[in-house]
């Protein structure tokens, strides 16, 4: 990709409580981005030259694996937003998403969050950690009205999380509901829950393992490429995408197509976020 100044790609060097696999995700996405074509044939443009993209040096958490690590990342996103940059954050564990969401929420008080994921991530804590990847959306719902959280592709959750969704008004479209209807219907349902300003959080396990095997917790019946691209395109057409993150890639040695898929998805999302 071409790098200039308008879009900031922020890459934590490691994630709080991250296992080794996902910690290597951001660098794998950046390496794969060198093989993504500048030209988007769907939109007939070269966004990297029109808007400009710069990769920010990795944020080093050091030995911090707690809330202070997220605060460090949050301050970094704050500074980028203050300089009117559009920020995409690459993880690492889904835990890192709390920081950019919190920063964007201060900038955009009416923000809604679109979460593409196999898991709800709404457990109060997991293995004693309230900032586990399995609990991060529960933490987001402490700073964001749960009714402004829209989840797509969910197909693995606990009864605790299902109860949270029903009682707190989270707008969740399950994978089995996607399979039971046409694309316009389930996408309309997701769009209806979004405010005008949208932050998108994509856990790559939201994609089907047939196209995204490189993740720690793959689940069958995920979104296919055409489905997620169609959803993101419609969000970009009808809403304002103000920021996003892409997380949970766990690169597998010798299997490079998932890295390229993640990199292309990131670039595709940037294209949809900057409509002509």
C-alpha cells in the first residue's frame, strides 16, 4: 500500500494477556499488505494515493498485561484523533479494542459499535480476568449504551451472555439467523441498530474457517468474503465509519492466505470508510 498522511494504522506490539499467536497478527497483516493491490476494482479507485495511509510505529506494552496497557493505547488513539486522523487498530487479542472504542466514544458521543465476531465477548470475566478477550464487550458496555452495540455472526456463547443480550438490549444477529434469511434482511436488521457514526470491530473468527483458519477459536458457519464485504459496503454507504479495529489473527507458519485475507479486508474497509 502507499503511505502518506490521512489514515493511521496503529499496531500494538502485543496485546494484554495475549497468547503468542495473536501477538504476531499485526506484523503478519502489515507484511501481507505489500501484496494487496493499490487499485480497488469494485470502487475504481486507489485510496492509498487519494487519502493517504501511514503506519504508526508499534505500541510496546512491555510487561503490562492489564488496564494500564489499554490506557497507553487509548492515549495514543486520542492523540491521533486530535490530529484528525482516521484510525484503524490492528491486534492482537480482542482485548485491545476497548482502548480505541473508548477514545472514539469521547470524540463521537453518539457512537455505535458494529462487532463482527463468532463470540459475543460479554462474559463478566473469563479465567478471573475482567479484561479477557472473552469479556471485552462487557467492558465496552460499561461505557457505551448496550443498545448501541450491534453484533453480527455470533455462533458461540455462554448462557450468561445470552441473558446479557436479552436483558441489556444488545442487537445481535446470530449466524443461524443469517443462514435462514436473505442478505438484505439480516443486513437491514444490523443497519437499523446503528447510529450515524459507527466504529467497526472485526474479530477475524467472525469469518468462516474455510477462508480464515488462522485464529485461536475458529467456529463453523461464519461469514464468507462476499457477505462481510457486502455488509461493510452498505454500512459505508448509509453511515459514517469513524474508526475500526481488526483483531485475533493468529498466523500459521506456511499458511499465508489468511494473512492476505485480513490485509485485504482492512484495505477494503478503509475504502468503504472514505466514500467519494
